[in-house]
């Protein structure tokens, strides 16, 4: 049998590496509030205008008789349901694409100097970003941010940190 000499000074102490904690500074409640405010203003007035116009044009091309019925009776429940579905679509698209495509940033996070990451310090995966977006749709979830960590962070094992 052949003996192997190991240089003790070259050994890597794996337990030290595993126990090393990555330190991040959490975003403040105010930063998170301004993220919410900026992102929702952009979504409701910018993205909703674009998608609402697109849905209206599509309906005008595919179902012009439906548009005429809505024009005659704008209080129809189906138009409210359609509006709600467009809003859900906007929410999912905006947060999922921004948080994944822009490495944890949305416009609000970019302005406030924060970003979303996984609890282990890694970049968000598409699944992480999508689950964060879906979690935000739970009724009263927005109020969970006043208790420390919002549910969409806790449930998806993510966090929002200061990036500058």
C-alpha cells in the first residue's frame, strides 16, 4: 500500500466553511414600503394601461359583438372579472420577470437600493421569483410586512437586503 502525505497547512477546514454565515443587512420597513408603493404605481398606471389596451384591442378584433354588449351595459360582472384577471396577470408578470430577469431588482428596489435574494445568499431562480409573486396575492399579505418579514419572504425562503 502506498502512503499519502497530507500537508496540514493546506487542509481546508470544511466545518469552518459550513459554519461561516453570510452577513446581509435587511432592508428597512420604510424601504420595503417605498418598494411596494413605486412598484404598484408603475404596475397600476403603466403596465395596466398597456395590457388593458392590448386586451381591448384583442377583444375588438376577436369578439366585436362582446364589446358592443359591454358598451351598452358597462356594469356587467364579466368585465370586472376580466379586469381582475388582467391585474393578476400584470402582478405575476411584473414581479416574476423583474425579480428574475434583473437579478432581484424591481424599479422600486432599484430606486431604494434594495434587492431580493435567497436566504442562502444566492440569486433568485425563476421558481423563487414566481412563488414570491404568487405569495403576494394572498389576501392581507401586504400587512404581514409590518410584523417583520413579509409572508412572501418567509414562505419562499427569500429576503430583501440593502444593496448599497
